[in-house]
């Protein structure tokens, strides 16, 4: 694994044609009273570095800002500290970076995402780029939760019921992942047992202030642990490695 | 219920300040060998008219084109007949229409969506508008599948296993809904028992041609029926009426 | 004639390479006390279906919203119920649809317009697309009034003087066309004898409120009739058929 | 009349709050074998300076480039030397200039246009600005041909039949106007008796190469004269002065 | 030298493939109490015409409006009479013009700039165009101050110390250049001995009103003279001729 | 100093109204054979953290990608590993982040830049935001080189002549700064004595491949040292602290 940030251009030049280049993208978003604002970026970077190690790939500097937090998957824009990009901005940002990589000769690009709301806009950017990219170029996009099996879900949600991925915000999986990737940033003592009471089945604007708990917690975080974080990391990472091998290396 | 398309401006003028205005949005997208390309629009219009009747609301002309079909929720852009808007275009289109309604004095707006991929871009448009709209304005957005209970799911999927909403494309629920809303457009004799074999857990571009079955069917459509369509319509419509009453009428 | 909305993608696929595809575009715009807000869309759809029948073409779902109404050709934006798109939005919307058709393999595209103000923006969209389209692609754009002969004008304006096409808004020609295409939507009893008194020879913003009559009528609608509607339809349709034959079929 | 280009900011500052500011806009467009490419700009500047003199106004530096030439009103984009702006570019350009004037305190703005194809895009720019401008601001837009009476038309077209304003491109009126405003740039000896044979009643893209005469002349220019130019200038100028007085000075 | 504005399209057509086409760009910006608002355009046009003469090139109509004035290089946006374009607008404007030239067959394009703040946005426009232009096309961009030698600086700043190019706004070099190009527009009697007292080493928004002297003068203009203007013109012009010869003619 | 990335939203919420928020922006750009691609980001982050410590401010996650490298200040876009954003993208990205901070209640924002080419586009973003921000908001932007005195320049360039800031790319100042901020990433053994031979006095596109040395070095890096890095850091930091105190704290 090599961090592109730390490579000289000579080093990058030697590897750009054959190696996979990984682009981590996160967000700056409220993650309850106990997790840091860059939780998503920390997770994306964590996975990217591990994936880079296992596949001898290059990890790019992160896109630290992401698309707008939604109430039922991130608490929404009303929480101070949530810094949201407009959809068009994120599309253009990712599009420019992908086009530059391709112009440089890179042909194997993997985006690692960990912010639920980024998904549609990442795919739009990739789609726009893919219409004009050379035939031998491939871009993949992975979000860790799409790679978790029911078996692991059962293990992680041993006590608390699994609320679905969208609501798993600042809850067991993310807390466990930060306990794994950056334990010093988790304040387990501040975690409270709060969750969204009634999951909205439609969208209202202006976003009602009482839609989500004041804490920003959408689901119960109790029972989070470093071990659960490792369980998730291990499975998602294995799958990511398989995907990269299948799509790029064979 | 009144169709805005058929109203004179005098008629619209008298009701614009107090009545709910409903905007249906669909898509032009492959729906397998047996359903029409405008399946989503037919469903949105069908729901909008029923909702309009029950709540004495105004139904706007539909937005007939929607965001890009995705492989694992609509078959993707490779199917001829799927006409996809870019994300930015859809955002601007919806934004302009909402802003014009608000400029006209409308304060109660309900968007009825039935195309999975539209969601993120509709919310982006509403969010951008909501930042500058008058305080007494409210915009809601509903997709019918978000309103279906487990109980109804159990009834509809009495024989076939429920594959999740994203994959329910051109399958039992949509087929049943068109059997209810526009039965003359359904070719049950052409329906085949095909489904996506392996649901992709990540995204690849260029989109592989064999990702989805050649027919465009993502899930089994067998056992579709007008009765199931009515079951879905009844529940979703009831919920839509409650939502509109709660948010706008009280 | 086949409505694309009602076709399956299989059906569209078989015809896309050789058949003409017709895209109707209208508007949501005040049309006086007696005509519906979607008058323009009804006319575009009416012509498109007839043209589709005569030339065995495919008719796409309409673009239901159009460019901003202007005072001296549509009454302007101040009338409630007039829903205007920004110029850039309409350009992008039409551009996306055209590009998707071309990407699908369609090579013969005919846009049928009936909203005066759409013209410049439709041409801009077509121009932008045409710079990059395959050599064997052709796009045409027709507005019905451009196809009417002096002879027909003389017959239609047998009693009332022809005020010019821009001012023929909600007046004899459009009223007659709706009497032909959707007679149940015309309220002849509400029609009054009002017209713009002084046609402005320059543009002022903010648009003065007294520029056009309160009714939104720009020219006299009296003497409108289904027969006149048929006269117009017959001539315009004949010409449209000839044009489509000349440009696409030969 | 004062040219803003030649004023110091001190001089502009003293007059900005009360005086009318005139913005001429032209184009770079083929005008046949005998007229210069900047014919439209010369005419706009010519009128603006005379109007500035009569109303003691400030004349801004011209916008020298305009919207895309259309075949049936300017010959179209295929002629070398025709330099066309995209619609969105012209909208943004005019919008920025208007917003800056308003931010500076200017409240009386008159745009003088002489390029047919600019019209829709100028109005779009003004409309967008007008939605947010201070209440005491007024923007007007005038094109000289809208101000010419039937009486003058009869005099100017004493021998040749009036082909309508759209086709009056590089023909009698524009030739006569340049004979008035910049006679040294007219090559009457190169003028030939050519005109568009069949005025297209619909639009085709790619634009056919034989739609307009090779010379770029759309209508007969014979009988052009400085005297006719003066006739046109006198009437249009009188009307412009009246309009400016009515709208701004009273 | 030929002014494109004055050429017929026939004349342009004959030369477009082989000759250099020069595009002057200026601004409308405060230039103190003694220089005109279009100082930059006058300088760009002055240089372009001389360069056109020496290299037998075509000079295009000027872009009369430029990017936003900055406090420490132009006084900033707060001065009435400074009309600033947004960055994106200027990029699109220049891009459109360049693309049209290239589409017409022009292969040798030289932009002559004299407004400090235009630089980054001109380069962005050229970069975007250059990514898709034919291989045999070349675009150059020159600003006169980049061509002045230390020797000339020493001569021009014989009494006053050279403050650096950014601050040389409305000061000795520009005043001397206008004394050379348009002496009738210089009011030497109004020139005062004022300059920016403390050059800001960082940027603050909102821009403080007292950052630059009330006069808009950033540096001392005393000792300006037509002779100094000629000195500058001679050197810059010589260099421009060499550059054009080297890059285009050889 | 607190890293926003590591704060919970509760912590951010308590400080957002009164504390300064610092936004570091860098680039991914070739920096010769001996410095890492993220040299600029490392420097911006380095300064931001020190400034945050001295002023008790909050440091945001970095913008890791910047505007297009230019040949004479960064080597240009041809070097692999240089990842350039389009101008409009950077403007929108910074605009969104600033607007979100302001919406959250932040009133004191300091941008720390270390990539020469970012400057114009950062200022454009700030300008656009500043037109609509609350009166009590202030945004400043600092680039470290603008804060270095002649005295320090003399000390740093004790042996090698100072080539000017634009050319100081991957040379003594940046090498010394990375020796200070991230010494493990500097490969002094790979540094060679190369520099741009002839500084271009104008811009050419396509960018000539031999404009800059193959190494990407624009100026001599020999004599770089951690001590010189500290000299620069000390002076720039002192000035930054004074600026922040003056503008925000008083």
C-alpha cells in the first residue's frame, strides 16, 4: 500500500499504468455525542489503506466532504458541524478527479465510500466520466455495508435488533468501526440509548426539527465493540479484495 | 380532484392558496417484455389522481422523464427505450417547477414518485428550493413502496419471496399496479420467469452487459394480479391521504 | 402510430433504428378564461399522434413544461398557473432526451412544438446535440403555425383580423384547435371579447401589470370553431407529413 | 451623451444614480459580400450614441459577440466569420453586467439590440435579474425593427417587396443603416441580387448547406441608400427617445 | 492589419486558415481620477492593432468586460463604474469564442490581455478548449507587463520606485500607455499623488472600504509621459512580434 | 487547537459561534523527484494546526485537491500524479463549504492556502459567498509566501538567488517546509540541481513538453534545510496569528 499523498510523481509514474488507484470518500457529518464528525472519512480511509495493503494499490488523498446528510440516514443538515456539499458540486468534484486519473494513464480505479448519501452522486459522476473514457478503463465503487453478510449482521446485532443500513448511523456498526480504526476518538461514556422513534416513510421540507433525536443518534449504539468492528472489517475487506482481484487483477 | 392541465388559470387561481398541489414524476424505462416504458409515470399518475380525489387536490401534469436507470433497480441505461436525464437536469427541472408554484402562491406541494432512482435528485431539488421558500410553505415527497406494511408484503409475496424494493422492478408489485391502473398495457403472456441471478454488491463502469437478465426482469413477476395491485394501492393511498391530511390540512 | 409510453422495450427496440420518433413539447400557461392550462401540450400531442399515424412513427411522452411565457405572446409570468422553466433548464432537458435517443440508436427525430416561447431554447438544445451526433442522424423541429398558408389564414380570420402569430394566444386558432382536439375542455361561454390594446414594441422589466388584459386574452377568440380547428389541423398535418417524408423517408 | 468607456469613475459616480445607462449589443456574423462582420454592433452602437445624445445618457462599451446566427435570420453558423455564443453564455454575460450596474446604484437601464437571434436570451437574462432587483429599478430592451412603422416600411421597400424582419438580413435595411453609420465599410459594388429562394417553414439539423444562398444574402439589398438609412434611424430614434422618456424620465 | 469587425465574411474566409487571429480583452474598471474606465481595453486594442500591423494579422472585436477587480491590483469591486464578470462567465465567454474560431478553421490564435485579474480565467478557458482542439491549433496569451525588461522598468521608474506589476494600476505605466494610445482621455490635471499605504498581505471579505485610497490610485502616477508610453509599447510590441513569429510563422 | 474531524458535533456546537474556523487547502501536484505529491496540503495543514494552537481555533478537514497546476508555477498538468480540478469545480466546492459554515452559525473563517494556482478561484468563491453572507461574518484568505519578509528571503536564499515566489516550486522554501513538517517524506538524495532555464513570458497551449525540466523542478532546491523551514514557519505563523487576532479577536 502506498499513499499517493506521500509518493513523488516519479514513483506514481512508474505504477500508474498497472496498479489500482483507490479513492476514499467520506463526509463531515454529525455522528452523535460520541463519534467524531469525520467518522465516515476515517472509515473510508481505514478500509482503503487495508485494501491497498492487500492488493498492493495506491490510496489517494480523501475527499473529506460529501453530499447532504439526510434525516433518516445521517440526521440531516440541521446539526451544526454537518458540512454538506450540493449534489452538482460533488458530481463535478469526483468527475474532475476521475478524468485527471484517466488522463494520467490510470485504468483501474476503485472508489471506497462510507457515507450513505454520497451514493447516487458518486454514480452520476462515474456515469458521466464512463461515457467518454478509454475502453480499457474500469471504475468500481464500493460501500462497506453492501458487503456484509446476514451471518455477520446476526453476530453484530446479538442484542440489539438490526434497524437496516440507512438507520445504522452513529450506531453499532459505525461505533465499532471507529473503535477499530481510531479508538481514541470514541467517547463511549457519552453514548446514550437513543434512537429515532418513528422512521419517516416520506420526506418533508422544511425538515421538522423533532424528526430525529436531539442527540443525532438514529439507532442504538450499545454493545458496540472493537471486536465487532474487526468482524465487519474482516468481512468487508475480504470481499473488497476479491472484488478488486476479480475486476482488475484476475 | 382536478387536473391542472384541464383547469383554466381562473380556476387554478381560486384554489392555489389553500389547496394541495400534487406533482407526479415517473420515468421512461424498460420494464421487461410485458410492461410499458412509462410504467412509472402511469403508477405516479394513478396514485396522484386517487390522492387528488380523496383530498380534493390539484394534480399537475407529470414529469414524464426521470433520472438514470441503475442496473440493480431498473436494469440500467443499456436497454433501448430507457431515456435517462442527467442528475443536474432533473434537479433544475424540479427546482424550476417548485419555484414557480411557490411564486404563484402555492404553499402545499406533494411530489408523488414511483421511480426508485429519482429519489436522491428530487430531494436535492426540494432542499435547494426550501432554503429560500416562504416560511408557510411545505413540500413533501412520497414513494409508494415506502408506505407498504410487512403485512401487505406478506400477502403480495404469497408464493414468491420478496426480493427487496430495489429489485422489485417490472416484477410482482409493478405488474400488479399496472394491472390495476392500465391493464390493457400488460402482456402477461410475454412475462417469463427470469430474475437477476446474483445481485451486485458493488458498482462497475462500464456497466457489464450480463449483469441483468436480457429481458430486463430483475425479479419474478409470476403471481401478479389486479387484486394484488388493489391491495397495494389501497394501503399506499390510505397512507398518502393520512400524510397529506397531517401535513397540510389537519 | 405507437405511443412510446405504451410500448415495451422489446417493441421499441425493433423499431428504433428505422422509424421516426416524435417528441411533443408544450407548456403549462394561462390561456384565458376558456382554455385549459395545458392547451399547448394538448395541441402538440394532438398533432404528434396524427403525424405518427400517417407516418407510422413513434410518439414519445410529452415534455409538459416549457419556457417562460412572454407578455406579448402568452400573457407573461404574472398569471397564476403559468409554470415557467428557466432557459438553461429547458435546454438541458431537451438535450438529455435527444442524446439518449441517439445513444439508443434512433436516427430520425422530429420535435413538435406548439408553445411560441419554446422555439429559441429548443433550437439551442438541438444545436448543442447536433455538434456531436453521428452523421446519419437528423433532427427536425416544427411549430404548426409556421405551416399555415395565407389561404387558410384568410378562411380562419373570416371576420376577425389576423393579429399575427405571436398574438394568436388563446384566440381563434388555439381555441379552434382545442375545440378539435379536446372540445370538452373549452368553455366557450366564458370567452370574452378582449384583446391586447397596444402591442408593446419593446420590453420592460419588471413586467407592467396592465400590459395585457386581465383575462390573459391577447386577441379576439370569437368565431372559433371545430371546423376552423380542422382546417388548421388538416393543412399543418399535411405539411408535417410531407416534411417527415422528405427528410426521413423519401 | 457620454461613453462610459471614456469616463473616469468619478464622472460615472456622479451620474449613475439618476441617468439612463445604455448597453448596446451586437454580434459577429456574416452579412453578405458587402457588409462588415460587425454590422449589428455598428448599428447598436450607432443608435445608442444618438439615443444617448438625445436623452443625455451614458453609453456602455458594447457586447461585441451575440447568440448563434440562425439560417433564416442570419445565414446560420456555417459561414466563416460568424462567431456564435452559446445561449447560456450570453445569458450569464448579460446577467453579470446588469447585476453589476444595479449593485453600483444604476436604476435605469436600456439595452439596445440589433441582432435578431439575441432577443430570447437577452430577455432570459433580464428576467433572471429582475426577480431580485430593487423595486425602483427598471430595465428595458429595444430592437430597432420593432419600432418601424408600416409607412416607413412602404418608403424603404419602394421597389423591392418587404420580406419580413427576420429575412431582412444584410438586405435593404441593414445596408442602408451601415451606409448611414459607417459608409466606408459598405462595398455596394460587391452586392449581388440574391435571396433565399424558399424560406424554410421548419428547422433541420445538421443545417443543410444549401438552405441559404452561398453569398449569405437572405433578401434583396438593391435600392439601399443612405437616405433610407436616415429614414429608419430617424423613426427608430424618435421612438427610442419617447420610450426612454416615458419609462425613465417622464 | 485588418479589423475583423470591418471585414466581410468573404475576406475573413480567405485568410482564416493561414493568418493569426488576435483577440483583445480588457475590462471596465476604475482607473483613478484621471484615466478612463476602459483603460485596459484601450491598451489591449492598441497593442493588438500594432501587432496586427507588424504581423499582418486579423484583430477581433474586443471583449470589453473582464473579471472582477481585486483591491490590490485594481481597487476592487466597490468603485462605481467597475463592472465585473463572474469567473465562470468569463471562462464560458472566452471558451465559446475560441471554439467558434477553431470550428471556422482558424489555427493560430493570440489573446492580448491587459487586465491583471483576467489571467487565471483566460488560462482556464484556453485549457478547457485545448483539451479538444485539433492538433495543428495553437493558442497563445500575452499580457504586456510580462514582456517588459528590467532595463525599461528602470527607465520608466526614473524618479518613482517601481511598486511591482500588480500595484501598477492607474499609475505610471498605464497612464503613459493611455497618453500614447488615447491622450485625449487622460486628465493629467486631476492626477494626485496618492498610493496604497499598506499593501495587504492577505485577503479579507467583505472587502474593507479603507483598503485602497479613495481615489482608486494604487501607486504614484507622477512622471507619466507619452514618451514612457512609447518606450513600453516599443519593447512589448517587439516581443509580441517575436513571439507571434516564433509560435506561428517561423 | 482542535481538529474538526475529531470533534463531536456537540463540541463543535459549543464553539462555532465564537471561535475561528480554519480551512486548509492544498493540491495533488508534482513536486520534483524528492517531495511528495501532497506537499501543498502538508504545508497548509501544518500551518493551520500551528495557527489553530496559537489562536485556540478549529481546523477543518483539508480540501486535498486544488486548481490546475501551471507550467511556470507548478510544472503544469502534463506530469503524472498532478490531479487538477477545473476552475468552476473548485469555486463551487469552496462556496458550498463556506455557505454551510455560515449556515451553522460560524462567523470567523480563515482559509490557509499553499497552492499558488488556487488563489484566483478561492477569491472567486469567497466573493460569491460574501455577497449574501450575514453582516457580522468575515472570511480571510492567507498564503504563507505573502507573509515572508525580505529579511527572511535573504536568509533563506543565502546561496541561491531568489527566483520569485511563482517559481519557488519544489525548491528551497517548499523543501525546507516539508523538512520541517514531514521530514520522513523528503528524499534529499534524489534532489538534483535543475531549474527552468527560460521563464516563459507568455502562455502557449497545447503546453510545450520542454517548457519545464523533466524533473518538474522549477528552481534550485539545494541548501534547503529544516532550519530554513523553521525560519519560514516562524515568520509566517507570527503574521498569521497577528492577522487572525486583528481581524477576529482584537
